[in-house]
């Protein structure tokens, strides 16, 4: 192994390197309804799935800004790939909660000096985990398993049961734990037939009566992660910036695509090209402003929170609130920018040969994610108004 082999890659530069490949294989990815394994493995070799893994286990332990930039850069080329990278990267956060020996075994580096493990899964407690002498007896079926078919390890949230009754946490709610199992122990269902983000492979997966060792589970609400700045960020906050980064990448790609042909296309009934029409000039400026302002707000908010996390080791409620606000705003603004561009493209936008139709479908699938949905706006609004609100998942 050479000295350069020991250096973690620059993930943003690596993401730019992947753009031509992803553009060339975008149709293949959409038809396959999943990321081809060779691409997922190449992402792993580039360190993308190690972005949120602690350095102790060969992870990059990167800043949230780096996560945003990697995901946005990939999404400019192919949104499903970007989506699976952010899901896989944030799944790696679990390694900061696992016992040292387990985390090292699962995520520790092998062929590279950094972690190349691919993990994925769903935090929602849609499974049941019966407490037995040697571990948890797990069964369940989970929706939205983005990138799980590429993974070596898969995780699913479970309600834990003792003598058939749910365990309760101190707040009286049912206790739930995230169970980590090998992909070979998981059944992957073929039910991902959707309008957008078709290549994410976000189908259901199931675990049937599998015994999971106690040490292969974590409670993300009560267990304490490693005391590092990255793990001071709430998991749902990091998920929200991942979703918004995909949407910002789609907005950037859509604007650039419209600009690429606006000077060449002359719509029927006019002698002016698209670029020569005043309404198009005004609207493309609006789309650019929507994208730039949303991106700046997100970067500024996350950068301020990162500085506090580095200095104090934890984030205030206000920082958590603002992260979710900036992410939801970026998602809304990015989608609006894509809508503007799609409309400006006219008939060109509807053809499958045009990337604009895919950007439109992808962005309106991404905005359906709960972490940038209407409930987030409501919760953030309650906090600004001083109305009592449950901030457990903020």
C-alpha cells in the first residue's frame, strides 16, 4: 500500500469525477430500478458511504457541508445515485452508536485504508423484536429500502417486546431499537414501480424470525453516540439536508439544461428563440434566484451549526430548528425552480429524450419525503411562536 493509498479521497472531487459516467448510465439506472452493483461498489471505493462513519473505524467523519456538496454534485448528474449515497452515508451514523467491537467489525476498512462497507435501511419501527436469552428474535417488513439491495448490512427499526408486551421508555412510549443484520438474511421484495427516483431501488424488504445479537442493535433515542461534532447533529436533521441536497442538484441540472437549448429553440408562432423572449429571461432569472438563495441559506445554517458542534459538542434547539427550516426551504425552492424550467421548456420537456421530464418526476418524488414535508413547517412554526411542540424527531 502506497502513501497515497492511505489518504482518504476528496469526496467532492470524486463526486465530480463520477458525473460523466452517471449521465451516460442514467437510462440504465432508471430501467433497472436500482443502482447497478458496480456503480455502488465504486461509490464505496470513493468513500461516499463512509462520510458519516467515525474515523476510529476507517470512516471519513466528514462535515455535514461535505455531505451536502457530495450529494448535490451527484444529483446534478443522476438523482437516484445521489439519493442512495445520502441514504447509505447517513446509515453509517449507526456505527457511532454501536459497541466498538461490532462497529469495527462491520465498518472497519478492508481493501482500502478507509471504510468501504455499504449499509442501508429504515429507521421507522415497522418490525417486532422479541427479547430472548441470546438476542432479539426479529420479524417485520419495511418500506422505502433505498439502496438496500446494494448493501452488505441492512437495518430496520423494531418495537422491542418482553413476554409479548412492548417495552416502555421513560417517557411512556414503546421502546424501539434499530436492528443490524447481514443482507443475506434479508428478503428483498420487487415492488418499486414509481414515477420518480426510479433507480433508487426503494422497495420493501423483510426479515423473517431472525435472531439478532443484542450488541447488533441500538436505540437512537436513548443510546449515546461517540462524542464528536458530527454526532451532535440530529439524525433527522442530517436526513433532511440529504433530501434537500438531492433537490438542489436537480434544480441546478434543470436550469443548466434549459440554458443549453434556449438559444437554439424557436417555439411555434414566434420568430424569437426561447432565450430572446422576455418572459423566459425573467423566469430563468427567478429560477436561478430560487436555487442560489436556498442553497446559500442551507449552507449558512449548517455551517453555523457545525461551528457550534465543534466548539461545544452539542446543538441547541434553535440550531436543530433552523437546520430543518433551511432544508425544507431548500426542498420547496428547488422544486419550484424545476417547475419553472419544466414549463419554460414547453413541448421539449415532455419527451423521454429530454432530461427535463426526469428532473420533474424525480424532484416531485423527493419532496414527498416526510423530513421536508408539511409537518416540518408546522413544527418549526410552533417553535417560532412559542407553542409547545414535541421535538424528539427534530
